[in-house]
C-alpha cells in the first residue's frame, strides 16, 4: 500500500520584536559610534609657526564636520626633547594626551557647531543601525546575494582606484621635488602642502598614514626655483617681474 511520507509541517518561527537587535547590529552601531567619538572629540594638531627655539605655536581643532573648539598654545617641539622617532601609528590625533585637552592660551568655542556635530553623528549612527533591516532578511550573517557581492566589489575597486590615483600623484610630486633640489641645491623650498583626502580620515589616522593625499599647495619661490619648478613639473605659476633674478622671493600660486 502506498504510504504518505511527506514530512510534517513545522510551525513558523515567531517574528523577532523590532527592539530586539541582532548582536552583529550592536557591533556595527558601537563601532560606528566609537569612530565618530575619536573623530569629533579630540583635537587635531596643526603647527601654525615654527620657531628657532624649543617652542612652536600650535593649534588644536576639535569637531567634525565643523570645528566647535579651537585652541592655540605654545608647545615644546620634538626637535629639542631628545626623543627617538615614533612609529606612524603614534601620530594618530586621538592617541595624544594633548588632543584631549580643552584649554589653551587662546580658546574659541562655537556653540552652534557644538550642537550640529553631535546631531550629524547621531544621524550616522541611526543609518548604521539600519544594518538590522539587512540582517533580518537573512538566516545567517555571512549570506550574500550575487548582486550584493557585485556592488561590494565595485565599491572596493572604486575606493582603491581613487586612492591609487592620489598615490601616483604624490610620488610624481616627490620625484619632481627631488629633481628640483638637485637643480637648485643651495636653496630650500618653502612649500605649503594641502591635504586632498577626507577630513574625517585624516583626523582618525593622522597625516603620516594618509600622506598619499598630501599635495603641493601655495609656494614662495625664488627666481631659480620658479624656473626649476616650471621646467620639472610643467605646472603653471604666477610670479612678478623679478622671478628671473636669483635670490628674489616671489609669491606663486600653483593650480
């Protein structure tokens, strides 16, 4: 006699309450909140003026995307303290004790920015919590669709390509600077650099670890430097009528 061997139906699992988040969602939210605290709260150090003595004028800027606190003070330069060079990870702003100070010789506090920065941070944390929606559609954490893998691969490729483009520009400018130093060995280049990368990434990792985003900014070039820079890099500059006279400083703007 034929028998019915169909498996008995299993009752559906109860729906998870909306307030009961998965552990992976809590990890994403807490990591996002921790990174935002390290970006917004500690100050980023900028040297405003070098001195011939053991003290430099520095500024600590707190806040992201807008600075809600800026403090200026005189700080002992590392050139005179006899300490050995530190590894690059030590230059992360939030690892410095001075970055967590909120008083200085000159302090400028912006209350409006102090309110906006936490509001933006809270919005980012809420967006991170939306990970729970994606997680509830899957039985397991590491379950991905082909479409999601394609989008993830595309995003990673775009980010790495963008970073590699900045790295190639950085290597080209360093090589040009080395060639100019060989052409005009008796003069130094008072070059001001600018950071082209995301501010939040610089505040999180520090300038040494994001050096690929550093580019030539404003320059004060002498006559021979103007000619050497133009001949080596092919980049335009604006200079006065004395640019061809050696030893005469002239302001130049590099586009």
